[in-house]
C-alpha cells in the first residue's frame, strides 16, 4: 500500500476566469467618501495629489490624454480604439472638483469600463429628475440628462464631459463647475448619491488530477478497525483486526485527499474533504479532480 504517491503533473490545469459583479452603493456604504477639493485653498493636498498623479505633465498618463485605462492597458477592453481618449483639460483652470473614492473591496481589480453610474439624490430639477452621470468606457464622465450642453454631436465629447474616472484606482472626479440645469450646478453634486458599477475580478484556478490504480490504497491504518481480545477493553496497542474487516471483500472508504510538497510531509499544502465517503475499488481506476480557486 502506498502512503504517498506522485500525481501526474502533466494533467494539472491552470486557468483564469473573469467575474463581474454589479455593485449598488450609497453615501452610507462603508468606505465610500466624497471630498470637495479647491485649487489654491489653505489645504490643497488632495488637489495637488490628483494633479501630480493624473493631470500634470509629470504624470505618465497625461501626455496624449491616455490614462490608466488606456487602449492597450485596460483589463476589460484590451483592444479599445486608439481614436477615443480620456479628456483631462477641465481639471486645470476650474476652481473646484468633487472626488468620490471607492474602496477596492467593491471593485476588485478595476471598475469595469462602461458600467459606472452616479445618481445625485439632493438636487433634482423642476420636474423632479435627478442628475445622472455615467462613464463612456474611456475614462470620461458625462451627464446623460443634462439640460445644458456645449455640443450636440457627442454627449461624451471633449466639450460635454464633466469629469474623469480612473477605473483601476476606484476614483471618480467631477471637474465641471457649470450648470447641469438652470438651478443646479455640478459643484452642488456629490453630497448624497447612489453608485452603480460592475466590479472586475480574475479568479485563478488550479485543477489537479489524482488517479488511484486498482492495487493502490486497499488497506487502512485506521485504529477503528482493531478489535480487543476476548474479555479485555479496546486499546490502540491492540494488534488484532476485527473480523468484519478481514474478509476479501473489505475495501476502505476515502474521506480526504491531501496534497503534499515533495519531500516535506509535516503538513499538506492542500487538503480536500470529500462531501461523502467514497469506497475504494480494487477493480478499476478511481479518478478524483481537485480544483482550487484563488
């Protein structure tokens, strides 16, 4: 009987799958923050940090206005058309911005481009419509129901965009300070709102194949099969096997499979508990598939 056996490494499968989950958040959700920042104020650390990281000529993503989610860098859209850009011009020369920070626990590796939606709840227009801001899949934010626009050709054009979103950082920045409607300015937003977007997670899977041949593992070292001598009590030192387990039809049951690092047998690196005991057969091969998701 084998105590340890090599697995067939050629049968090991490594794969990855992308999982998207729709998040519905509010200003009351844990970790969600809204920060009003003003250029030139007494404490302008937020403005300066964003400027250096995303909007200044020293940033690696400023030149050409290609940001963290550039055409060849995005996780979700690796083949974006290079003709589409993330516009950044409204950050400079505008006196204030609103920054919404989203913890990574919600978006994973990135916010999936084209799924972000911000709905302000405190500033409806005269008809009761709330401002709704979405992203265009290229890092630009624009109002889908704005009363005022500077261009009629493209809602997310360089004239009509109202801010930026940095998908891999969980940051949305409303930079426009003009009017959404006759009574509501963009600078009035981001105090009470809802957020909706799809998170992006990559699940990595390792699948191991364990094959037991008919002649493998047909005995057991389980102390429970031992029987005491007549008139004595059970003891782990008893060397005798109960008659129930001495017949030719006896086969042990498998309840757990452990994978060990070769040569290191202090503790397994992977432990798989079977949902129910499986009777070992000595007639045919028995195959187990162990899948580990990370």
